């Protein structure tokens, strides 16, 4: 039974179309305009807390460039990074720059300069705080403020509830307000985790031939822990 949270269908790949904007409508509109060449800004920095959707937006943007046969690359600073890109690159995304060590910060600084001087590529970067509050090289912080800076706002509780109910309807079952609130109080609150738990709950309900209730959800969470 512990496999129930793993044996469900994988979450959809990040795309701009499946990003729930909430209070990030302007940001999503800006990224869409950049992809359609209606916005000429080449440097964008996104910041926000864990689970707000920064990584989704970076990966979705790279995927969108790739789908239109443009060259794009995604770097996660949680892994060792060497920022080596071709001069004909169209999009570079660098996620979680707070994790960069001193050497990698120099590499990112040089990448900014390379893209500014040698290409027309779009650089999309993310971190946990606004540039002025990052404990990083000052020259790199200056580069982060070159273009547009957006805070990525996490969905409100009500927006998450609506997203969960819509997901449940798409899967063919009804989800009560009580179940939604229980999940928000006792599980991981980021949207991908909430959706994964709902899929597992649906499967668990079918396997056990029981209605979706708080006791059933509580049982699932205990089994999966």
C-alpha cells in the first residue's frame, strides 16, 4: 500500500498552460509575450518562497522554447553548474541561485555578460528573495536587477481548494471542503503534492471500494508515511 503515492500517473510536465496564475497573471502574461516576441525584455528575475511555482515557470518556459524549435537550457543550482552555453542559444533558465557556491556565482556573472554582449538570448533566473536581500556577490546582485524583477506569489488557500476541486472533477469524483481543508492542515501544501495525494486517494478509494472520507484520507496518509 505504501506504493499508492508512487503508483499513480505522473504529474503533467510543467507548462505555462497548466500553471495556475492566482496573483501572478501579469507575470504569466509577460512570459507569454516574450515567447511570442511581443516583449523585448531579455533578463527576468523571479523570487518567492518554496512551493510558489518558480521552478514550474522556469521549466515551462524552457519547454515552450524547445517546442518551437529554439535552443533552450535549464540549470538547477542545487546541482553543480558550469554555465557554458552556445552563442546561438535562445533561452537560459537558472533555478535556485541561492544554492550557488562562490565559483558558480562567478560563472553566472560571466553568463550575464556573455548573453548581454554576444547574443539576444532570454535569461530567466530564480531565487528565494528579492535581489537586494540575497547574500551573494554584489556585482551579481547588480546583474539580477538589470531587467524585470517579479515576486511569484503562492496560491491562496482558497485558490488551492478550487484547484483541488477542479482536479477531482476532472478525475471523476467529488471533493468536499472538509477533505480539502484536512489536506491543507495535515499534508504538504504545495500544489503538485496536493494533486499527487488526491490521485492516490482516488486510487485508494477504488481499490478498497470505499467512499472518499476523512477517515479514508487519514488512513491513506498513515499508510504512506
